[in-house]
C-alpha cells in the first residue's frame, strides 16, 4: 500500500514537473517567435525604405550661371535652386557640394553653410561666384533620410555648354547627364573628373 502511494506521489510530481516544463517551454517559444517576427518586420521596413529611397529623390538642385563684362575670363555669377521634399528635414543637417565649380583654388564649392535656416520641405535660391566651371558638374546633396534617419546622398551630374546671347555675356547651360542617384551616404568626397574652363 505504501509503495502504491509512493508511486502515485512520484507520478503526480512527474506530471506537475512535466506540465510546468511544457508551460515554460511554450513561453520561451512564444517569446522567441515574437522576437523573430519583430526582427523580420524591422528588416522589411528597412528594406522597403531603402527601396523607396532608390526610387524617389529626397531633394534636387537646378543650376544656372553666367558671366558678363570684360575680360572674358571674369568670374561666373550663379544660382542654385535647392528643393527639399522631407517635411521634417532640419536644414542645418543638409549638405550641398558642387564638384566642378571652382572658387578660391578649390574644385568643389561647398554651399552647406549658406543654406537658409529652417525645417521642412520647400525651395531656396542660393547665389554663388565661381572662377571656372568644368564641362561636367556633380551636385551632391546629403541629408537625413526621413524614415531611416541616416544620411542619404542625392547625386546629380550635369554636362555644361556655353552660349553667347550677347557681346559681353556668356551663359552656362547645365544639362542632366544621368538619372539621379539616391543612396546611403558613403562619406566619399563629391567629385567629377573633368578639367575647368
């Protein structure tokens, strides 16, 4: 009788231990599955944002420049039209560099410090003076991606040609050479490989 009671006690204990272990295992499995699903959702969100970023521009620039008077090699007066699409983009986080626009002995004109202050989308006009303009100009616009909050770069490449609508006026026409490239900023300098004229 005593051994039967001992057997019942052991089987009751084993049953309780079994169900406790099973419950703990289910809790761990559910926790792991939840973590896996959350990680998968995050990865899909990042991949979608990167795909969206490669298909849309976060902003763009348009360029114009001319020089007038004599001598023929006087400075160019130019204007950059800067358009930003991010509704919460802080303008002090935006960097704008133009490779192939020469000033003060540099072949890259950095206009980051003269972007008008503010936050959000909109257009700005930024004036510049240049000593020379290359046959190819690359505009590098770097800003935080609105969803990923990491720096992205919009790269635009232009071919330049000269026209002479007046005796002492030379206009530079900027024609898009390639489609915009939108990608995470790799930190490389903005550059183009042409010689100035």
